[in-house]
């Protein structure tokens, strides 16, 4: 006998998910988001995914306070250049460089 009711093992219909943006402390959260997420960035720089996730956490919670360790900057910049996101990543990673170039351009 077939029953038309959902079994307890049938998953509930999923609500439409909104596109996710960066979550966590900046600038790490935005840079990681631009480069494809924690897993992709961990693969690029050669560390475990949880290390990358910790870059987005506050220092008091075991993170880096939103900063990406300097030893990974060159790899991240090279990857950003390859995928056409170099300027966006540079502006987040080094905001003072971006603002300096903007001021020079206005003079």
C-alpha cells in the first residue's frame, strides 16, 4: 500500500538560498570570497581550510582579526592576477596603496 504522505526520511523542501557574500572580519573575508572561498584559498596557499577560516575570526576567538598572514600575500596576489581579480584584491589587501594612487590620480 502506497501512502502519499512524506516519510520521516524525506527531506523538507529547501527554501531558495540567497547568494552569499563575504562573512567574517575584513579584509580577509572579502579576499577569500573573491578568490572562491575557504577551500579554494586553502588549496592555493597550501594550508588546511580551517586555517583560512581563522583569518576571518577575531583574535580573541583564535583568529587573525581579519588579516591574512604576510607569508601568503604573494601567492594570493598571483592567483588574483590569474583570475582577473588583481586590482580588487590589492585594494582590499593594501587599502593605503589604493588610496595613495587615487590621490595621485586626482592631482
